[in-house]
C-alpha cells in the first residue's frame, strides 16, 4: 500500500514538471478577453431583460 502511494507521488511530481505555465503577456491577454466577453454578455442580457420587461408591461397594461 505505501509503495503505491510513493509511486503515485513520484508520478505526480513527474507530471507537474511537464506543466507549462502561460507567460505574463498571455495571462493578461486572456484576462482582458474574458473581461470583454463578460461585459458583452452582461449588456446582451440586460438588453434582453429590458425588452422582455417592456413587453410584459405592455401586455399587462392592455386591459387596465
């Protein structure tokens, strides 16, 4: 059992050494892109929400 754990830990270390991390430039570019996409998505859903809200208000004010 302990041998399996030690083997596993050695394999984990070997895989961790193979890891390549993004550069600072790549990280900043990706972060910027994510922020832009979040902003675009937020504006889209705000617009859709406002349109649906206007439609609902118009629908419920017809009879009254």
